[in-house]
């Protein structure tokens, strides 16, 4: 599944450890299911950015919030709860669990998911014990790679990064880290 002769394997989380990209996409529409046009949500998603940026853009562009007690933070929290629940429902595939249990490689996660949320999710999925480190935002993936390398005295030549998005490949290329594409259902890799 994840064959490599490299000693250090770094995984993106969404779309690699868990098939969760669609869950995250759909959650934006679920939190705005009443009162906000799907076009506003779709336009905000197309502009990109993390959940905070997407939600703040929708909040600014939706008339219903002009005189509302709701704040963007409410929707960020709601989004996180929906995503967490749905990811926990689908869980980690048996193939991934088998690999994690059987490998003798040193493993890390480097994701754009908020770090505290990611650590909690990995703990609940009972996979945290397989990783030497679990890293997420607010740090960028590049910053997280630098932390992994410096804290563990690792050379980039020892690392392979398994990711499913062009942004994963871009950061690997920028840092001269070997990249292995995972073509998840929502992957934007060509």
C-alpha cells in the first residue's frame, strides 16, 4: 500500500489516512443549509482558503446575518463538530490500520486541519499511537515539515510524503521531499 525504502513517512490526513475531503466540502453546505444561497457557499469555496476564510466570506455575503447574534466562530465550531462526527463514522480503512500496525517506519501526520482537532480525532480513531508527531494548522505544512526535520534530526532525503492534493505536492517539491501521490476521490492531482 505505502511501499517505500524511506525511513520516515509523512502522511497528509484528509484523503490519505481518512477519505474525508468530501465530508469537509459538504459540511460547508450543511452549516448553511437554511437561509444562505448555495451559490454564496460555492463562490466562497472556489476562492479557497481554510475553513475560517470560507466561513467568514459566507458570513459577510449572506444578508441574514446583518442583525444576527450569530458570529462566524459559531459556524466554525459547528463545522468542526459536523466534520468530526462524520469522520469518526467512516473511520480509518482496514488497509490503513494494517499498514500502521505492521510498519517499522517512523510516521508523522502533516495536515492543514487545525492541530488540536486533528490530535483529538486521531486519538478517538485510536491511531495516534502510531505517529511520532501529528501536526496541523495554524502552522503551514512547510513550517510543520521544518519542525519535524529539526526536532527529530531528520534529513529531507529520509522522508517521503504521501498526499492527495496539488498543494501537498507543491510543498514537497519546494522542500525537495520525495512525494507519492494518493489519488483520493476528491484529489486534484493530475
